[in-house]
């Protein structure tokens, strides 16, 4: 597999995890967009793309664990915009 295919695979995986995390954490996307937080959202996306806890994230998303995902670098950001 070439470098571009690996990059595309990682981007697909990480964006899927971030989308699932946004849903699981009940992030209000309308309020997020309305708050003009483009810079914060961009930082959260980059943070997720660089995150080394993908396996832990996937396991947490598949579990019924109601605790705060302390491994997630975006946890406070998600809390800020939760419904």
C-alpha cells in the first residue's frame, strides 16, 4: 500500500471516529457552527487526525462506558458544545 493510500485510510478512520464521538458526546453542531468556532473546530480536527489513541477511542465508542474519555485530546472541546 502506498503512502497516499495509507494517508487516505487514516483520514477515513479518524474522521469516522470523530463523527461517532461527536454523536456519542451529544455535541450540538448547530451551536458549534453558530458560535463561529471555526478555529476551534479546525484545531479539534487536526488533533483527532494526529491522535495516537484510535484503538482506545474505538473501544470506548463500542462500549457502554459512561465515563469521560480521558484519553481524548478533544474531550473538553466536546463538553463545551454538548447539548
